[in-house]
C-alpha cells in the first residue's frame, strides 16, 4: 500500500514539474512573439513620428533656400541695408511660424534680422558651412537657445561667389507641443544623445552618455535604470515618473536628414500580462487534463467493456451502411443508364423531326431540282446546235448558264445533306446569317408554291452566335414552315424576318396568319393547330425547337400581333477567337 502511495505521489510530483516547465516555455514563447509584434508596431509609430518631425523641419530648410535667392537679401549683403528689410524678414517669419530669419555677411555679422536681439550665431558650425557654399543645419547653444533649430543657406552673387548666408531658426518646443497626448513616448536626440524633441516633457534635455548606466539630465542621473534583452529586443527598466512606463521596449532609428536619432519606448506591461495569462491558461489546461487522466484511469475497465460493445454495434452499422451504399450505387447506375437512354431518344426524336420536315419539303425540293435539270437539258441541246451552226460564243453563254444551274442544285443538295445529318450537341461558333439563308433556300419551293412574300433584309456581315449549325437550321426551318402554313389560307401571305443585335441576338419571324389560340401551350409536346392525322406534323416541331434553343443558352417565345403571330428566338453572341 505504501509503495502504491509512493509511486502515485512521485507521478504527481513529476507531472507538476512538467506542467511548470511547459508553462514557463509558453510564457517565454508568448513573450517573444508579443515582443516581436510590439516591435513592429513601435517601428511603425517611430517611422510615423519621424516623418512628421522631418516634414515639419524640412519646410524651414525650404524657406531658407528660397529666401536665399530673394533679390532683397542679395542687395542687403552688397551693402545696401534698408529699414524695410527687417519688415520683410519679419513678415516671412510670421507667415512661416519661424523663430527668426537673419541675413549674415561673410564676416559673420548679422545685418538684418526678423527678431530684435537675435544674438550672434556666427561661430556656429552651420553658419560656417553656409559661408563655405553648402546648406548647414544645427542647434542653438545651451544658453538661451538650447531648443532652437537652425537652417543656414548660402547666398550667391552673380559670379557664383558666396556673399553671405540666410539663417532660419525655429523653436522645437512648438513641435513637440503639437504631439502631446500621443500614446507611445517618442523622443529625438542630437549627436550627443541629448533629447531635443519629445511628446513627454519629462524627457526634454535628458541624456544617456556612453559608459554611464543611466539616463542623464542636467539634474543628475536617473536612478533605477537598467537595460536587459529579450532575444534581440532591448528592454529599458525606468523610474521616470507616472507618465512613463516602468518597463519599455526601446527602439532607435537614425535620421541623417535632420541630424537626429528617433527613439521610442513601448510599454511591455500588457505583454507580460498576456504571456502570464497564456501560461496560466496552459497550466490550468494541463492540470485539468491531468485530473481527467486520473479519473480516466479509474474508469478504464468499464470503458473497455463499453468499447467492446460499441465496436460490435459499429461493425453492424458499418455493414448496414455498406449495403445501403451498394444499393444507392446500383440505383445511380440505373438512373445514369435511363438518362443516357433519354438523351438517345431525344436525339432520335430530333432526327425524326428533321426527316419529317424533309418529307414535307420533298415535293418543293423535287420541283426545285427538276426545273434546273430541264433547263440544263435545254441549254445543252441549244449549245450543240450553236456549235453546229458555227456560233461558239452563243454556245459559251449556254454553258455558263448550265454552270449556274449546277451551282444552284449543288447548294440545294448541300443544305439537304447538312440538315439531314446527325449533329453532336457540342456548341460551336455559328454564322446566324448563313443559317437563316440556308433555311430560306430549303423553304423557297414551299414559299413559291403558296405565293408567299418573304421580307428579309439580310445583314452584309456575319453574325456569330453560340449553337450548332444543323440544330439551329432545324429551328428556323420549323418556324418558317409553320409561318408558311399559317398564311397559306389567308388573303395576305406576308412573312417578315428581322435580326436585332444588342446584348444578345434576337430573330423575329412574323406572319399574317390567324394567330395562336393558346400561346402559353404552343411549345408543349403534341400541341398542334393542324387537323388530326394531317401529314404536316404531329405537334412536336415547336417542342423540339424549344429544347434546342434552351440547350444552347437561348430563349424562344411566341405571341400574337395585330396581323398574326410572332416568334422570337434569342441567342447568345459568340465572338471570333483570335489565333495565339
């Protein structure tokens, strides 16, 4: 018994140690990841603040460069100093919100200034740089102008010599005053490390010199300052007051354009709290898992028996599902076979409809072929006689007419062969103008037989639509044949065909017949207005035409007009593909 308790206690202690190590690892990883994200945000904040400061100071540099080219400045440096020069510089300083604007000669004397008692800056390095012909910048001295920032631009004479310098100064306190209220402490230091601009007044004039483990200001070294690292991240431990973080992530960015370095302090207390909460959550989860594991061990035998029973039920259920699945597969195969049979029946029905239409047109087509054949025979006999009489030119005319007649018969036979063949359901690019022209050729004999007048203004250019040439030809032959049947018994036998092009292509076929008694039923199978048993059809032509148009993504409609009936076929355009 004691050995059992001892082993159990040892296991629990080992488990608690593992949980503590895991929680520590999670805390360290979460801290590192959060530091990385905080560093990215700090970089963004520092870049934004740096851009703002550079932009605010750059306008004073531009002011110095522009004013250096002012003719009044050059005149003053050439010895002609006027009282109104101070008024000019004062106006420029007021409009640009500058602290002062000064004109300095080569000896370093201030000739004209916007502010009274501006002081002497002739010994400053930025003035010397400007007098040497380059743009200078710098800070004021600690006595009276420690927060001033200067830009000095050289003033050149007509021969290119430096006549003097124009100096523009600004008060840096006005810059950091506009930043008060920013969340992250941001400060900018000069080359000596002294803070010149900041959104926290506690940091103004503070400096951290090399070799001193503390942040130094004119009032002494700040106590409790330490530097540590979390991976590549530098952490400052501060004791600078309630408005600055106790621990902060420190980042630095050099700004050579203005001669400063930008630095930012991001509070890492939220990072510590987040890492601690994640570590605590992992520890709690592991402890809960351990407790559940302990309880699971006690119930293992019961669960084992239940598992055996459950596996038996699962096997039985799996077998039942397998049988159901096999039955579903068999039914799916039967349905697929039925769909294929239906598709074949539909194709056979379409082909039968086409052959039925050919039967209806056979008499007219025979007449169309018989007439040119008789003409060919007559022209051939006449040609023989003309050759016998020594008139070869007349014989050549007859041969030309024979050629025209054979071309006409060839066109009719070509349309019949194209119409009667079995076409696949693949959708291709089809010339709608050619399809309608072929349909009119095949129904020409029927139209001439009843004396119908077909009004059709064929477009000069091809109109490409999506579909199949044979199937679309069957649609328009059915519609034209039905229209001719409708006008056969009427006094006025007119048939109008019109093509309209917009977002889609619409073909309208209008007749002067008796109209449609039930337009909503005209596309139903076996619906017909003809006599029962008539040879003109059994009511499947429009139903098949409706299915063909729907299969190519189009639409067919029918309605009555004041003079008869109108069928409209809307098809999708299909542009010509360009060769690669």
